[in-house]
């Protein structure tokens, strides 16, 4: 009997050890890999979130005041243009012919006007003769009827000459004005860049006929505008000169300092968001039109506060790593920044919060934690 009993005891012990090993192995197998970061003390940022967009400061629609056939174009898609540079030349052959015809008529009218000088000389002579006749009439040596006739003739000649002179002068001025208008149309047929920029689209090419005020090209200004849209409930206290930090999606978590330079009055009627213009400290070649991101506009700074990475927070809770277990904990959040949040209650300095892998966790789950390799950027 002792031998069978001993055998059963041995078998039972082996089974218990195997079960414990199996449970331990299963628990290790079911651990979730997570990344943790410590709760630290630092300066919290009372910041307002905003949506960032980088756009051209202006978009110019290039069009001509005159219509015609495009005979020359210096437009290159994506090419840079300088203010005042000739971009498009329209055919001015018909206008040049019209200008030449007007110039010829002006010269002809001018010569005719000069010939009228002889008529003025004749009028002066008639005046001298009339004066002599007046003296004779006064002396009683010239008939009254004849002097009256001579007076009427002189007045008629004078008025006729004045009317002719006025008509000739007006006709000459009209021709000169017509020529100026034609020359202006010729000048407008040369279309120059109204501002420096980049050619974004081209709508007319050499050989094509274009009507007056038809779109020929779109030019984007070289200067860029960084706008930040802020929700209506966050806009109170925002003013020019406040600092901000900007994160552009193209450059990951890298932060760029910025300053508010302008406030656009009035909220967007659809989104009820206000817009502010920022000046960002960034290398020019990194700032490209079309970039987007987010900003944190700083209204206040609080020193010596508890900080955790923003990605550790979901709702009003965080997971804390304690003895290789995930503990779900409610926290009271203060100021929020782009990369960090202030914790007013619920955490202690030095505790480790889970910043990666928390989405798969439940309270009490076993974890295998790894310290974050890169030091978190606190604003």
C-alpha cells in the first residue's frame, strides 16, 4: 500500500507544479506590451487649440482688358514671375493700322489749321479798311448805308471765322483723343505681371483668341499666410502678440514657435470659428503652401505643475503602470497643450503612465512596460 500511495502523491505534486507553470506561462503570454512615461513637474501651458493651414497670401487672376490673338506668351506652369514682367502679348496689327490712319488725319487737320492763318490776316485787313471807313463816315465823307453794310460784312466774316476755327480745333482734339485711346489699347495688349508670384494655371496659349477680361492665368503670390482657426468658445482672451506653438503634420511632432500678428474680425458663419494670422519661426524652405496642422495658442503659463504626455490621456482617465499591471485611474485635467496636459488630481510625480498600447487594455490587465526612448517634448 505505501508504494501506491507514494506514487499517487508524487504524481499529484507533479501535476500541481505543471499547472502552476502553465498558469504562469499563460499569464506571461497574455501580457500586453506598453510604453510608459513618467509624471514630471514642469511648466504647464494654458493654451487654446487651433487648426492650422498654410496658403498663398493672394491668388491673382490674370486677365487682359483687351481681346485678341495671343502671339507671345512667357507663362510657364509652376514658373516664377516678377512684378511688371511681360507675360502675354496680343496681336495689335489692326490697332497699329488704325493708329497710323488717325495720325495721318491729325497731320492733315493740323496743316489745314495752319492754312487758316491766312483768313485771320484777311480779317485784320478788313478791320483796317473798316476803321478807315469809320473815320471817313465820322468826317461826313462816307455814306451811312455803305458803312452799315461794311460793318455787317465784317461781323459776319469774324463770326464765320470763329465758328470754323472752333470746329477745326474740336475735330483736331477729337482725333488726338481717338489716337490716345488706340495707343492705350495697344499698351493694354501687352499683359504684365501685376505682382510677383508662381504661375499656378494657364488658360490661354499662343495662337488662341481671347476675349477682353477673359482669364489667362492664375498667379499665386510668393508670400504665404499661416492662418489658425479657433472655436468660438475658445476665442475669449485671444489678442495680437500672444505666443503659440505650431505642429505641422508634415514634420511629425516637431514644434515651431509662432506669434499672433492679426485677428480677422467676425466668425465664419458656417463653422462659427474665428481666424487669426500667425508669424511662424521656421526655415523658409520648410514652409510650403497646402501644409496643415494644429496650434496651441498660449494664454497663460503655470510653473511647477504635474505634467503627462497628452497621448496618455483618454477622456478623464489614464492607465498607470504599477507592478506590471495596468491600473485605470480618473484624473482632473488642467491646462492642455499640444504635447502635454496638466494634472491637478489623480497622479503623483514619478508615477508611470502608459502612452502607447493603452487602447488594448482593461483595468487590471498584466503588462510588460518599456520606458519611452525619446524624452517627451513639454511645451
